[in-house]
C-alpha cells in the first residue's frame, strides 16, 4: 500500500455541521482517499512546512483508483481562535486546493456546540450562561466571516459551500455534488444512508489524565495506525466506555435566543450574498419558536 504526499482538497468545517458523516461518505468512495485520521488539523498542529508535509505523508493509504486526496478538520474555520490557516494551506498545498465548507442554521449549531462541550465535561448545563460567555459558540457560526478568509486566498471558485439541512435531506445528491466539484465519479450506493457518524461519541468521557495521550500525534499518527481497528475499539471502550448521554439541557431563555439571533443574523445575510443563495437562508423566527416549544429531554 503506497502513501500519498499532500491532500488536494480540504473539508474545512464548520464544527457540528455534519463533517464527520461527510468524511465517512467520501472515504467510502473508491475514487477518493481520505486521511486515515479525521480532524488531523495538520495546518494548525504543525507550523513547520517540512514537518507538516511529513505528517501528511503518513495520513494517506493509496489504493488503485484513488484520484482525489482529502482531509477534514473543523479547526480550519475557527476564527479568531486559529488565524492564518488559508495562507498556510496555500503555501504548503498550492493554489489549486479545493475546499468544502458545511454550514448549518447557526442558532441550532450554537446549541449543538454547547451540548457537545457539556457532554465532554467542558462546561455546565446552563445554556444561557455558556452561550453568552463562550464567544466560540457564536464565532464558529459566523460563516461569512470564516469564508472570507478562504476566499481572499483561494478565490470563490475554489470553495463549495453546502447546507447541513440539505445534506440531511438529500445525502446522496450532496455527495454527487461533491463528486462533481472534485471532478471524480462517486457511487452513492456505498453511502450508509441510515447511519450518522460521531453522534454516539459525545457519550464518551476520556479521563483527563489520558486525554493528552489519545489526542497526541504519537497516538494519532503512529500507535493508532499500528493497532488493528477492533483492538483499538477495545482499548477505547476500556479507557472511555460508552456512557449514557446526559439529558439535553432545557432550552435557552427567549432573551438568550434573541441575543444569538441578533449576533448571527447579519453574518447569515452576508453569507447569502457571498454564495448567491436566496435570503434568508434560515428562518430565525421559526427557529426561535421551535426551540422554545421543544420538550425537555
């Protein structure tokens, strides 16, 4: 099995918008080679170009028929936390890289962001407190802001923007659109359409003492690759056994939802103009009503 040097396309985010499922759908295609690790975040974790290239060489296992090589890292669209990623991508990967960006109703994304962090033990269940104090819950959903940085470096034609809501409803059609964007044929019959990936992983709590090991490059790029998948699963279940997901916190107060909408609506309107979609992309008033009527879980 040969290795590949550098990726020629990136799934750049956004967080909590279906990138793990898209990664799996693309990895199932015989024409597409996805990195063996999802979220390698090489362009952030390795500032030295030579070291970044060396990491990339370990991330691709090439099979006959592979014509496109990609990786998926949501950290690539997380301004202002991680600036300068498009510039590093162009310097290392060249000007012809293709980019795929998934977006989702940003209010719903913010609530999913909070629940994700809550299940990992990174914050408490009080959505009102977290959504107002954690700027990333809003910033990572400012899609136009994130997209502008990539447009400046690669141009608008290099980026395919997909709506999470369309992907959920029309999964095969979305994968076909990605195939057309990448100029490779895809077989939608290979998609596990009844399976969404990564949802159950929120129920795992890695012990704090072991988290640095299992997120380190030593584990991700060396040890993990040397251990068969079934044995890795057994190790994972021993150190972070599946646990029952905590109940979803109660819906934020109306004033918190109004705060989120006020913060996110201008960016959503700008996004519509940038990508040529009819505005509004999302009906925030309907979103507000739906969240407030959502039963406690």
